[in-house]
C-alpha cells in the first residue's frame, strides 16, 4: 500500500505528488482509504465540492471510521456556511450520529487539521 506515503506527502504539503500516486491506483482497487485521501487532496487544493464527494464516498464504504466522518462533517459544515444542521432533504445527512459520535468526529477533525499543517 502506498497510502502511508500519500499521507506523508500531504503532511509535507506535496499535494501534486500525492495526487499523482492516487491517480495511479486502478479504479476497481480504490477503497475507502483511497477516497478519503483523494478528498484530502481536493480539500488542500481548495476544491471543497470534490472533497465533499470523496469524503462522502469514503464514509459510505466505511461508515464506522471516525477519521472519515470527521473530514466529511468538517467539509459539510463549511459548505453549509457555518455549523450546518440536520437537513432531511439531503440523503448524505441522513446518517444519524449520536452525541458521542459527533464529539468524536470533532476531535478527529481537529487532529486532521493538525496533521495537515493547519491550526484549526
């Protein structure tokens, strides 16, 4: 797996090289981690819509992963212009989270920001 290398490149800010590695993964081999990392690449490039789609796909593939949920929730919050909220018309928001899961996601999002070289 080249995913640890991609994570390291993202932490160092080498988004282009990380994206090249991810693009080299055959389409039918792309798992939840791939979509999460591609979402991270898109987010670092400022492409929030694409990041949102990739993080959502990672969450769909591995709904129990708090790192993926934290990233998805953070982008969702940004897209909604603040803290967001429950929107039953949006199928991506119908995941349902307990207060504990929400707290976990916020902690993970903070860690993700720190790992990506940002201070949230």
